[in-house]
C-alpha cells in the first residue's frame, strides 16, 4: 500500500453511526420539502444524497437557496440529537493506535463531533489534530486544501476516509486519494461506481486497514 503522512476522516457514517437519525431528520424535513422522497434504507440514501451534496437536491426541484436551507436545518437537527448517536467503537479504538495525524473533515458541527467522540474511553484531547466542521462554511474540497496547507502536506501524501459518493467527487477535485467505507451512508456496491482508491466493506475491515498506519511491534 502507498504510504501517507496525513489522514482525513469524514465523521458521519465513518466514525459516527448516525445514518438512522440522519434519515429520520430528512423525513421530518419533507414536511417543508415534500418533493424529496422518503428515505428508509441506505439504498434510498443513494437517491437523495447523490453527486456533490450541494447539487443533490436539484432533481427534486430545490434551488440553491432551498438546498442550503435544507442542509442548514438538517445539520442543526443532527447537532441537537448528537447525544443520541453512538460512535463505531471499534473504529475509534483502531484510530487510537493509528500513528498518522488525523483531521476530521465534516458537514457536521464540531460540537457534535466532540459530543459523540467523548463517549469513547479512547478519546483524549490529542486524539485528533483538528476538526473542520459545518461552522466554517466551506466545501469539503476547500477544507481539505486548507488542512493540507496548515499541516504542510502534499496532496499526494494524504488519504481521505469517506462514505458518500460526494466524498469521492470532492476528493477528486483536490485531488487526494480516498478510501470509502461500505458500512456508512452509501453501500459499497454504489461507491464502487465512483472508483475510489480503496473500498473497505466493514468496520472490522476498516480496523484492519488502519493497521497499515500503526506502529509496528518491535521484535
């Protein structure tokens, strides 16, 4: 496997097991945006959260302002319900042993990230080096570029971990390599269509994948 110096981590669907609450809040917002279809499964999520998220609601008749309004309300609702969300504990344990600097790049508020991570005994103040959250009002592509500059890492030396087709598209815009997990918001079968560098099917597979970046035991 190629070596990397910096690990970018999406949060929801990669570290946070939030897909069910995410779908509940999408369905709740259908009262205001009835053209958006109901979501009950991860396959349904490929319909609503397709392409780059800022364009994903165009097929349902929403314009740019309405799309921003939808995602603003959805993010606020997810932030308010963060205490209900559990992390993927096996993922957090594996990340604790990962020696690479870790930066969270997310559409969630940073407050929600820390609320959920604090549920893990492995979490401490140096667990992640930075969080680029919703409050920064930037696209993921812009956040990745900002972090690369801050950490003085070339884009060829960074790896992004995501769970949405839009993550692949944002990473290609930089470009940086991406590994997609198949246990998050989009199933692996759908993510393969977008040709990420790596596909990681399960939480267990992700923990094993991270061992490539963990200190090797001394003989």
